[in-house]
């Protein structure tokens, strides 16, 4: 194809120019990069820029193949690490945080919700918050949840991930007084495909004071918990 | 306006001509009339035709004002009765049915679901099936449901009405082995307005073997229970 | 109509039997009654039962006419009060709560959102939490919000009500580190009628850690804030 | 990538810890595993745990390639069997069940519905219930269905699978008095793509007492039939 | 309020200026006016203009009160006639048309569909086409339809109106070779409210060659039949 | 009801405090008030505050009864004027604007679209822009539009209002090179009820460079035209 | 995996048993097989059965690879032919049909609609109906359509395929009096992805008497045309 | 397969016959080809025809592999060029256009929106309009946008691309008086998947005079800007 043309050159990715470097100071949160719709090349460019700026980074929604492709482009970079269950890449080590025990518990109804729950857990660890996973406590076998009530009572914040009909956070928020953050999961089929039934179930919940984030948004739930825990420290 | 015109006369309602008189014999069900979109005049015409045919009748979704308007048109008719909570009109007395105790239990989470639950109960009574209502057992206060488990274990069929997120039938079907029929209720607001969130929650349920009818369809749930109970009698 | 019939009597409302009296102890929340789909008669029955049980009550979504109809039925009852802007009825006086200043701020973009914001404020006052309203800070005139930033920085929790495109909580959560609870408001027309565009805009937000409740659910946002503030007291 | 990091290790799948071993006793149903969103590795881990616990297992929505990948991981396991038409893996042999003849009939309109119908049939066989398939009885060629009426009259429960407009269960439930369970099938295009038109058609049915399960949920329909048949045995 | 202002006067309705007077010549159809969103004043203005232009007119979706209000405004006009069942106003007498017998049959499942069926019938009569109504032939009592098959075989075009699940046109088009036009009716509740389930059911139909018009569009179905019958006359 | 209570007084409407007085300077637009969800009392309060601030005001979506109720509350106010076709209240006279002729043409397909078209025209007049209405140019009678092409060629901006299938702006933007702004109108029934079909039709248009505003948003289309015309003046 | 098990053998495809062999006699239509959700193996089994029964067959929605796979399985079969543009397989030669010229015209707006238009054309040819394609007559360049009007006036039936906003059938039905069948095409993106905007645009059309089939249903439109043409022959 | 058959030959693509060659003259726009649903073969045929006709061409939505396949088919063609970031093929060089600086600015919130923004920029360059990209100005880090305000004030038209909640154009149109065209981007997940939340957010915007094009329609936004700029030149 013709190489010479009167059209100006294509735009560069540009992200180097305008990283939101003030986010950590403003919100107390590490810059997060949503990886799903970015190419390995775009991710590598962004991560390299962040490292040059002395920033930590957390990139979500990255499958193993894309992670490997990023790694190849950043072979000389130290501190890059892939977390397969959470499908995240991290860059750098969050420094001296001393996670206390038992602050946040992430619950989920089944193995299929694991990637979302693990993303929430990783994002909390990354900000120095301790976080325990409690899997397989779906409401179709209620006893498994009731057995854990005493332990759950000690948590500061509860994050409940659920696909299908999404009833877990409703049951939980009816039993316990802590902040409960519902995370609908896009696991399902028919009316529950894509997570919309779970989302609507959580929003429509008859349990008072349950809040919700977008479908599969484990990172967002973690940041909401971080806001709560930071706030309580502030008081 | 001009009274003479070449156009043919307007059609009559016509229902007299083609009542589904075989339904009682074929399905064992009394003819039911869905009253919501019919005028008092249309209802009176249909009911009069049914009485002439010796049929019993059950008309649903009729508010008090329309019931009164029907009654005025059928002042000479005996056996017409209005049931305000269930919003139904019945014509005639189902003869010698001897309802056994405890066969069906209709549960609901709150007072707002009452009209739907009452419609189901009435439709079952009308076919000679005993039916108990158990209200105020929403999942946000789970203990109220757990307290009733032993009693529920004795029922043959459970009908669970729920608006909002509609989690009641899911919890119920995870605890008990009987047939559970979910009835979504159009009580709610925002994402639960109209009952779609409850419907999707029940269809998406992680509890195995839960079946569902249309939103607010108390009558349909009753007929499904009737099919189950008739079937077991047949065996 | 025939008064004698073999059918059993209609069910009573029944709520007297199974009030969730444990909620205050379990969750630290006053029993709330969703008034929109209940008749004045049902509301009066429930409120009378609560008063007999020594409970406080908060009933939401009640217009002035229904409030008056309830009041007439409960003429002998002391402590009943109607709040027209918040469209709520309250029964009893929450005792010795000493609201601290500046704990929660409820923001909204315009006068049309006022009923939802006022419901949230009332529900917080009712549980002894101080709460300030900040109206007319929509994002189409951004300066009005930026002018308030320093004052907002002192709040413990921010509740942001918005109809139309619902961008206010997104902008807010990008500027401030506290917990931000978005309340979509059903004010709008065309694609924003019913509040779904605002809801989806908040859930899809690019600002990290924003959580959301159902459309128009001022009460729910208040209870979520209560969970956060109670929790921090616990630590 | 860096192997040493201050972050805690990734969560294990965990399902071993909290199998719902009480389900068979509580509901009379074999534990079922929804395979679609699980990796071969996760499935193998779960199945191995179930075998160690002495449980039977039924895993649905598994294509041939994933089934082979599971089998390779569980080469030493006896009793694992793949059912290609039903797309299910089973583990173990349900013991002494003596299926009676003619109890349940699964109908479908066309070859494209076969996987869903076969899943229902397998799930019933797995619980000791006899079940016959009756294919190619779509309503566009009504005679084929009417020809089978006498034979269908002998069934205890009818499960009707249909994609497209989903009219088969409606016609069936208007002709026969038994319990009819509609299973919408995600076969279609345009407005029927994904099965939503069939689902809504079944829920909206003018035939009284038809109940419905989620789209493609052959297993769920089978468990609903099991609840009915168990119940009738109990009487 | 101030009467003098610099703003130009409000626009008039204007329809007088640009009536589509060529429609009758171009398409062979009488000008139709959709009355639902027009005021009595607007309708009277339009009808008067048409009469001055020597045009016949058919206005649809007009309730009795609005019809009366139009009549009062056009007291001096002859040839205005209201058709309560079809909810239409007509102006003038279509001249010498000699309707043949049995050309079009309009079927419907129940009394609630009558206004739509009657609108179709009136629109056909208005264009000189004979049209018979056949009510109460819903698919839940299939025999009533099968009894009429021989008679239906003589029609040139079949128009099938159905609410709820909308299966009537599907069954019909599977049995008979004529053109079948499905008219979804907005009668229903829950998933069938507004007629969308019926519409999708008809579009998704497994019966070949069924065509569909918008929900409640009896007039449109009549015009489609007119196109077919005119065409065949042309050959 | 009890008048004394520990709760703080209800919030005032508050809009007086934070009018966006900078809008006229910032955007060149008069403050507009969306009247649909505001009470007459709220509107009167806002308008009085604007008059005290020396602002002009335009309030949209106000029916005649509400306009009268506002007028009664502001009996002493001069310069208040109601525009019944556009359903708008205006306050004050925009000063010395000298509208040029033929700058914007607002087209619509039928009388039912008139309120939206008139709102756009009024909003343009209010900002000193000349604007002509061209009604009854729907695409079902294409000649009426083609007859106006030469005249339309002289306009600077075209605003095309259409309900039903909304094809008018598509046809227009395929014929003429000016900016075309589509305004979907909520006139219709069945699939076009609420204007969503028209909106989607305009967005999906195969004509290049057509832009769209929200359903019924005549005011918004006018402001978009104002932005275009102001911009061109700037060059 | 274990080969011996107490479970009964898997169901066969079964279609051989219940081909709708009466369809050709009843409706005058060749049996059509919807190929999209069927495997090559299932298709080969069905086609072989039809050939044994002396039936012609038309299978739609088959890509080149699947067609080749079917052909390999039926290597010994004569009369099998693949039509790549229409994505159809045909079996056998429709005998003595003498297609007349100019009976049906299939129009489409662009090259992307070609597969749907070609499917309609093939299905008509297969039933002995002559059919011409007229491509590239989208409404964004209206002149191309207007240039063809005289020729279109000679057609008996018009089938108009359109994606995007789907305005072509509306414009056509406003200009010509013949039966017009709209076929929405799933070509588009954003709001028009999947063809829903085109479908709704056609159903909402302001042009009287336009009928519609499901998205991409070229075969259905052809059968609707066949019904019309057969009917007129019958008169 | 049989090669001889009575069926007529398959239709050709045909586009050669009816290119809309008048578009450039009528609208001032180069013919654009939507490449997503066209095969490489179809594209090559169309491009060759355009070159023979002396037309320039711009084909959008073409990935690198398809571009290469087109190039192979048109190896002898000069002037074909692929633009990977904008995913477009162009044919020919737009002649003597002298782009002025700073006329249009295309803004976007993040790297993921780049393909849509680049498509808009290319389409403007192709028509001789200068256009600058301004990336990474999402509203979650508002300062980055506020820093650019002075520079943005100099643009003639602003095109704002945004996925997720799509708030960028709302904030922009509240700050600046120029024409703002919102382009929703299909980047997101859960409720924002496909771009519908961003689209609705922009349409529902509380900022006056914002207009919107279809999701991902960078080309359409560019043509809307071209209409505006051409218009202003005309004055």
C-alpha cells in the first residue's frame, strides 16, 4: 500500500502524557488499569510509563496469554507479577502495609465466582487490607452460611459475590449489621446470563442498606471497602 | 351523528357462542375469566351465559367498583360473591368437595403480596383443595421462616409469592423437597417495579427444581398445584 | 351477593403475628414499612401493632392523602407525624440519640430530587445520625460543586442523589476519598424516564469504589451509611 | 516475573471444604455441578472430592473437549462416563433404582432442542425415574402431537421443551390435565435468539397451570418432576 | 399574564395545509387519522378540513368521551359516526362498494381482544371488503378452532388477533395455506403486559410465512389485507 | 399528629441559594427549568428567585393547569407568559434580539409531534433565533417533503421531529448537506410507545452525520442549533 | 470411561420418525430445515430420510464448511446443491414449475443485506415463483429508489430487506399499493446491532399495511409471498 | 454436488450498478463503506468499482487481516492505504484541501476509546478538516480536563468519545458553548457492555444542547462536524 500520503500520521496511544498521578494522593488508591479492551502493546506502554513515574500499578481482566505477551515486552522490568486466579497483573510491591487480620471477608456462592472474588481480595491486599475468602456458601444450602455467622460477625466489611439469582447478599444483610457490598457475577445462563438478574436481585433487595457495584466488579467492591475502612480510621 | 349507514352493525361480544364448556371435563378446572381488561358489561354477559349453562365461574382481577357494577347488572342472580382481598368474583358453590387439611401452603414475604396469595388460596378452595396462608416470612428476617420449617414439611405443595428480589422460593426450595411454585409479585420500585426482577431471580435460582409462573399469577400457581395433586390421586 | 358460602373466610392481613421485632437488636435499625403498595387500612393496622409492641416505626412513600387517611384511623395514637417533603410517616420519638454534626452529607443535582434526598435525611435523623442536605450541585454547572469541596471533605459519608444521566456521584467519587453512595432518581424523560439511565451510569462509573442502591431508595442509602458509621464505632 | 512478593498466596478453589453433602438427604437429589463456566481443572478437583466423599455426581453443560480434558485428569477414576447428546458427565452408578415405565415424557418440537431434552431425560434416569423422549411434535404440524394424545394421557408428568415461539407447552396444557413443565430453549434467531421469546410465551400462556423453568434448564425441569413424583409417593 | 410580547405568535396546527390528498389515488386507501395523541380540537380541525376537501376519513383510537367532544365541535357536520366497539370515528359514506362475502376472517382468542378485531373489521368494511369476526378460538381450547377449519379454508385472508402468548396465528398458519396476518394485542399482565410477548411469539413463529403488524394495529392488518386483495384483483 | 418532635425541621427547597447564574455568560443560554416533576409551588419559588436575580427564565413541560397554579402564586409578577402549544412558561422579555429570517427550520411528520416542535421553536425565539415550522411532511407521503426541498436548502440548521419509526431525519439528511438534528417523539403505540423505536431508528440511520437528542427534547435540539449558529458567528 | 452402566442408551435424533410429510399437501410448501443450530451429522441424517421419503428439501443458514461436511456424509446422494450467497442447501429439483416473470421483487439497501435477500429469492425460485433482486436502493440516496418506481409498479409482491434504521419498507409502502413485506436484517452496530432497531422501525411504520417477519427471515418472507400469490390464483 | 439445475444463477453483488455517485455533490461527503459485515471479496469489488468511477473511498471497521486480504485482491491498485489505529482503508488522495489548525478537537477518556476517536479524526482529515486528539481526560480525574479548558475554547466543534458511564460530554457541554457531539463507546462490562449505558447517559444529559450519534460511530460524528463547519462557511 501507498506509504506517502497527505494525511497526518496516526495518533500515538498518548497515555504517557496524562497519567492520573494525583489519584494516590487524592483518593488513597493505586492507579488501576482495566485490561480487557487493551492490547498487550498498549498495556506494556502504560506499565512502562508508570514505572518510570515511580507508580505502582494494578491491571485487571487480563488472561494468561495476554499477561505473557505483556511480560515479553517488559522483559527487563522487575516487579511485574501475574495472578492467574484474579486475572490481574501487578507492578511493584506495596511497601510497608501491615495487614490486620479479619478486616474484610469476601464471600461467594460457588467456584464459578472465584475470579471475581479473587480480584477483590487481591485489590485489597494491594492496598494493605487483610481479606479472607469464604467460598461455597450459596443460599441453596443455607446451613453452610449459618455455620459461619459467628466468624462473619467479626469482619469490618462483607463483600458478597453471587451469580444466578444473586440472593446471597440479601440473606447476609438480613443477618448481620456490617456494611455489605454486593457484587453480581456474570455467571449464569438464560435469564441470568451476563449477571443482570443477579444485579437486579441485589438492587431490589428487601434487606436494608445493601449496596451494589457493577457486574463482575471485584476491584470496585474492594475500593468501596477501602473507602469505608479509611474513613473509619479517620474518625 | 348519522344513524343510518351502509356499514354492517358492530359485532356483539359473542362469548356466549363459544364457552369452553369442555374445560372442566378435560382438565378438571372450573372456567376462569380474567377480569382486568373486561368491562362490567362484558363480565355480566359472560357470567349470565355461564349460569345459564350450569357452569361455575371464577373471575379474577376485579376491583371493588367493577364488582359492584357487575352485581348491579346481575341483581337477580343468586350465588354471586365478591372476595375483596383476592379481588375475585365467584358464581355458584362448588358442591361436595371436602378439603383435607394442610395440602398446600401459600407463603409470602409481606403484606403487599397479599392479593396474589389470596387469589391462589381462593382458587384452590374453589377446587376443593385446602390451603393455608403463611405471611411475613421474607428472607430479610430469616428466622421467621426457619421457625416454620417443621410445619412446612407436612405440606404437599408450596406456593411462594415474593416481590422485590424474589429470593423466598429459592431459600425454600433449598430447604425442603416438595414441589415449590414461585409466584413473582409486581410489588417494588426501580429495578423491581412490575415484578421482572423477582421473576428473573426465581428463574435464575440456584435451588434445583423450582418452577415459576407469570408475575402476579396466583390463579396459575393454584392450577399448577391442582395438576400436581390430581396427578398423585391418579397414581 | 350471597353471604353464606362453603368457602373459608378471607385471610386477615396477619402482619400482627410476625413483626420482625428482632431487627432493631440484630441490625440496629428501626423497622421500616414500605408504604407505596399498602392501603391506609393496612398501614394503620401495622402501625397500631407496632405501637402495641413498643416499637418505633418509619413508613416511606406515603402521599399526603394517604397519610391523612392513616391519621384518621389512628386518631387516638400519639406520636404519629407526617413529613411531607420526605413523604414519610413516623411513629414515636427516637430516644436519646445525640446527633453529631457533619457526619453525612446528602447531595442532589436539582429540586426534583428533593423527595429522595429528604427521605435519606429523615431516615438518618431517625437513627440519630446528623445529616446535611446540599442541593443544586448538578454537574452541568460544575463550579457550584467545586465550591463546596473543602466542606465536603469533612463528611464521613456522602450520599449523592441524581436523575437524568446520574453523573454527580461519579464526579464526586473522583474528587474525594470517602464512601460515596449513589442514589439514582426516577426523574427524567425519554431514555432517563424511571431512573434506569442514572442507575446504569452510576454502576458503570469510571470512579473507583462508588456503590449504588436501587432507584429512589433514599432509605436504603441512609441504612448503608448507618452500617458504615456503626461499623466505625465498633472498631 | 517476580516470584517473591509480600502478597499472600492465591486462594485455592476451596470447594473441597464445603460440599453440600446434605443435599441428597435433605432434598433427595444428587449433587449437580454446572460445568459451563468451570475449567477442566476445577471440574476434576470437584469430582475427585466428591468421589472421596462417596458421593454420586452429575455435571452438566460440558462439551466433548472439556469432558476429555477432565477424563485425562481423572484417569485413575472408575465410574466416570460422558453422555454426548446430553452434554453431561456422570460419576458413579445410582444403585438399586428400578425405574417404572412411562412416568415422565419429555417432548420437543425439533432436533435442535435435543440437548436440552436429553439433559432432562438423563437427570431423571440418574434419579431412578423412567422417562421417554417424544421429538418432532412442533405445533406448526399439529397432527403429529394430536396423534400422540392417548399415549401422553398415561404419563405422570410432561416436560415440554420448545424454542422459537415456544407454543408447544401451551397447546399441551390446554389438552391434558397433568403437570406440564415448560422448558424454553435458546434455539432461534432475531427476536427468538437466546430463548427469551419462548420463555415469555410460556409464562404468558393462556393455558392454566403451566409452570416454567429457566431457558435450557433441562436439569431443573427434571428436578421439578422429581419433586412432584416424590411427593406423590409420600401421600 | 402579559399578553404583549416580542415573541412571534404560536404555530397553528397547520394540518389543513398539507393533507396527503394523493393517498387514495396512490395507495387506494382512505386517509386514516390516528386519534390517540390528538386533542378533540385537533381532530375536529382535521376532520373539517377533510370534509371541505371532499375526503372520507377514518379516525382510530378514540374513546367515547373524545368522540362526543369532537361531535360537539362538528355539530353541523353530516356523515360523522362513532363506532364504540372499534373506538373509531368515520366521516362520510364509502360509496358503491359491494362487499363480497367471506373474503377476510378476523379471529381472536377472547373478548378482551375485541376492540382490535373490530377496528380491523371496520377498516375493511370502510374499503368495501367483507369481513367476518370469529371470536373465542384461543389455543387453550383447541377444539373450538379445529371445528371451524372447513369454514376458514374458504377465506381469502386470515387476520389473527391474540394477546397473552400469541400462539393463535402460529397454529393457524400451520393448518391453512392462506395469507395469515398476526396482530399482537396489548392484553396481558406481567411478561405479556403491553403485548410484547405476543409480538415476539408471532415473529418467532415456527409456522412458515406468517407476517405481523404492530401491537393493537387492527387498522394496519386491514390495510395489509387490502393490499393483498387489490393485488389479486389486478392480476 | 404530634407537632413537637426532636427531629430537625424539613429541608427547604433551597434552589434560591445556588442558581446557576453563570450559565448565560458561560454558555450564552438562558436558564431553563424542567417543569414536569416540579410542583407549582416549587416552580413559583424558583421563578420568583430568578426574577429577583434579574434573570430571564424558560420553564418547559408545564400543562395549562399547572401554569395557572403558578400564575396565581405569582400574581404580582409582570412578564410571566404561558405558551400552551409549547407547554412552556416564560418570564421576562429577551431584549434586543433581532431574529434573522430562515435560520432554522423545524420539521415534523404530523400534528401529534406539534408540542415538541413548538418547544424547539419557542426556545430558539427566546434566544433571538428565527425559526420556521414545517408540519405534515411525514415520509409515508414523500412528495410533501420533496416539494419543500428548495426552500429547505436555504436553512442553516434543520431540526426534524418524528415519532413512530422516526425515518424523517434519515431521509432529510440523505438529501441535504446542512446539520440535521433528530428529535424522537414519544408518540406511538406498541413498539413505538414512548419513542424508543424512533430514537433507535435515528441513531441507526444510514444517513451520514445525523445527530440526535433525547426523546421529546425540543429544548435540547434548539440549544444544539444555538451552539451551531453561535459558533458560526464566531468564525 | 466406563462403558457399562445401568442408564438406558442415549436418544437417537429421531427425526426420521416424524417428518411433517403432509406440509407440502397442506400448505403447498416444501419442507424447510433450519440449519443454524444443527450439526452436519444431524443435517445429513434428516436429508437422507427426506430423500428416502421422496421429498424435496431446503436447508437454510448453512455456511460453506458445514455444507461441505454434509456433502461428504451424503457423497452417494444426487441432487444435493449448495448456494453460497443464500447459504442454503437444496436437495432435488422442483419439477415442472414454469416461473412467470416479474412476480416478486426483493429489494435491499446494501451489499450487507445480500444473504437475506438471496435466501428469499432462492426460496421463491424453489417454489416456482419468479423473483428479481434490486440491490443498493437505500433511503440515504433516495433517487436510486425513485428511479425504479415504474418498474416496481409491475411487481405482484415487494419484499424489502433493510438493516440499520430499516426505513426502506416504510418509504416503499408509502409510494406503492402492493403488498410490502419488510425483512429486518441483523446488520448494524450499537443500537442497530442484531436488527432490533430495523424490526421496530418497520413495525412502527407510519406507512399503512406494511407487514413484517422476523429478523433475517428471508425464507419466511418468501413463504408469505407464496401464500399471497397462491391465494390470488385460487380466486 | 449437482452443477446443473433449473434454478437461475445466484445474484451477483451488484454494487457496481448503483453506487451513490451523487453523494459527494449532494452532501459534500466522500462515499463511505461500512466494512464490518462485508467480506474481503465484496470490499475489493466495491473499491475497484469506485476507482473505475474516479471516486475516493473510505472503508471503516476493517481489521488488519481483512485489510491485508483486500490488498491482495487489489495488488495492482495504487492509492490504497490502511490505517491500523482507525481500522480504516482509504483509496485515493483527497486533493488540495488545506486543513486549518484547531478546528475540531476529539476528546476521549481513555486508551480503550482510541479506535473510535481515531476513526473520527481520519474521517475529518479525509475531508480536509484539521482535527486534534486529546486523550486521557476522563471525569474521574477531572483536573486533567480542567487544565485543557483554555485550549478547548478555541475549537470550532468538540467531539467527545466516552465508554463506561459516558459523563465526559456532559461535563464538557456544561463548561463550553461550542457544539459538542457525544460518541458513546462500546467499551465496558456489565451494565456498560456494548455502550448502551454511555449512550443513555449522553442522551439523558442535564447539559443543554449536547447531541449524540450511535455507539462507536466515529465516522458519523465527523460527518456531523463537517456539516456544521460547511454550514458556517456558507453563511
